[in-house]
C-alpha cells in the first residue's frame, strides 16, 4: 500500500523504475505467501468452498480485464470462447474458479513469448441439475518436456532449474489448482511437448 502511494508522488524516471521493481517484487511475494497458505489449508483439509449463483460470462470478462496489462506488454492475443450450450448462470465457487484460471492463465503468459492464449469453455456432461463444465487453456509457449508431465502438479515442482531461475515462482500454483479442482469434484490434465506450447484441461460440476 505504501509503495502504491509512493508511485503516486512526483518521482524521477530512475525513482519510478526502482519503485516499479519494488512493487513487482512485493506482488510476487504476496502471491507466494498466499499460495503457501492455500497449500497448507489444502493439505490440512481446512479449505472450504462457497456455493452461490454466478454469471460465467461476467466472470470470464473479469479475468480478461485482469490480464489486459500483462498480455499487452508481451503483445499476446487472448481469446475466451464460450461454446454454444454453455449455461450463463451456474451455482458454485466463482472465487476458487477464478483462482484456478488465474494460476493457469498467469503461467501461460509467463511461458509464452509470442503467439496466443485461448480459453475454450463447453459443457462436457449435462443432466437435470448438474452441468459439468470443461475448460481448455491452450498456449503457444515453451511447452513442457515429456518426462516432466507426470510431476508438473506436484508441490514445489517446476519444469527444470532454468525455469525456477529464469521465470520465478514457488512451484505451487499448479498443485493448488489441482487441489481446488479436485475439491470441487473435478480433475485436471495437461497435453504438451517441449517447444510446442501446452494445453491444460479441467472440468468441474
């Protein structure tokens, strides 16, 4: 908060640059601390879910706006496609859904230097009361080596040491996403090859 106030004062170009670096570092630390707390709560079985009606299209638009700046900086195109038949209003935990998608989209942006990111949402199964929604997030990034696909969702795991040093992060985002999806009665998987991008697929009722 104090850093944001500092950024609103009159600063030289050099001071602005330093303050922006501090702000980015603090934001990264907040993400890591929140991830560690969520991971601890997941492991202890203390993380609870809400269930209320929300607008799927509106929630996706909030995600698009959240990432506008990061996408613009890397000149990446981002499309969200709600396929025909996807219900607009559903009941579930919108906050945790956004947390999962924020983790996945954030990773896609981090590991994609050029090209596009696409999120496709459709109905996988439907009965009288339950819609099982399927989410597919595709990117044109660096991809994941085949020998790392089985461990990518493990805690503190990253593709390799170069990723840890070059891109940062604690390696908890995918673990937490997997835990949150499974807590909601869903499952997640990934299809990827090194150098050809990645597709993360998950579904939740």
